[in-house]
C-alpha cells in the first residue's frame, strides 16, 4: 500500500502473515504490541492520535512524541540524546538509530522486546519531552 507523507510517496510494508504460535500470525502479534504502545500513550493527559509519514502517531498539544515506523516491528520515540546513546549501547538489537535519525532526538525501538514497565517509562519520557511545562507541572502534581 502506498501512503503519502511530506510530499513524497512511501511504500508501507506489513509483516508477512506467517503462523507464529497457535492461531496468531506475526502480523497479529505486531498489531497487538503496537496496541500496548497506544494504550499507554492515550492514558497520558492531552494526547491525541494523528498520523506522521503515513503511520499512526501520537502528539501532546500538537507536538509529536512517538509514531509507528514503516517497519511495523519498530516504533519511533522522542528521546534525549544521552539516554539514546546509553540504550543503543546496552541493547542494540532493541534500540537502534538509522542514519536518518542520527541528528534528531529520536530512536527506533522494537517494543515487543520490552516488558510493560519499561515500555511505559519510554512512552512517558517521550511524552514529557513534548509536553508543555504547565502540563508537566500538573501531571507531576
């Protein structure tokens, strides 16, 4: 399926529908995993669903903080550069940066590799980077 994004056409690939276990396919598992990300993101204050580069994304007061990547096993997260360097250094199979993202406060994450508590921490930290100060003050109580 071709999708438009920022004036260029991108081809979005979906994982093959191969059997993984029981009746679930690899595609089903990928969608279920992204639903974990969505549920966490939507539990945060003033988050809206949107699209970025033709894929689902989440914003707080119009500012981007994460999106589903064109490779559906990856999610793009906003992240501090120091934190990104540490995570990529520790677990490069889970946290990665392509040339496209090197100059930005973004990284790719294989969210299926993460337990719920670590995933929640990543989503909340990405949200905090995009949220305005008054909203953060209210959130922190």
